[in-house]
């Protein structure tokens, strides 16, 4: 059962700001992309159908601390760890590194929810078939 995932990303011009460094908001996109890749590896998605219901993962909390700049055309290693697997939510921790230099670290917490159109969103237990595939670090 996976509890960690690694991916890399080459920084594109659109990721940068006027100073030529990665704009702070892009790190949240990078974390979300790594989460999507992790869930895809497990055979699911951030938006799926389970027992006739649309299942999604709305954010409960998100944060990122920046330690060193990252620039256009550099490659960043993104390391995802499952920091907490609750009954209805998951918290991921992320580390961003260029070679061995820690660039930033962050976290995202998401609740497993039924997100059917026309209905109120409501948290549900993580489906057993997915929960059994995820291990907390």
C-alpha cells in the first residue's frame, strides 16, 4: 500500500512571475497535480462515480512555506506523503526539491464528499476500496 509518491515537473514560463521565479500560487497547482497523479496510480481520480454518486475531494486546508526560489526551466522533484488518513479525510504533506535543495514544503487536507449536482455536498467515509490502498506514513 503506497504512502508516498514522487513526481517531477519542469518549470514553464507560465509558472513564473515578473521576478522570473515561480509564482507562489503555482505551488498549490503543483501539489494538486501530484495528488491527482497519486490517486490515478491507485486507480481512481479526484472526481469519480461510486455507487451512483459523484465523489470529490474538496479542500479543508492548504498551506505552503517557501524557502528558496525556483526558476524557469528548472526541474523540481515533488514528494507527496500521506501524513494522515482519517475516516473521511486525507492530509498530504509535500516537499519540493531542486537537486538536494529544499525549495518549499506544504500540505493539503481534503474531505471525501458526495458532490452530486443539485445536492448539498456532504462528507462520507473514504470508500473501502480506496482506503485499503492508502497507507499513512
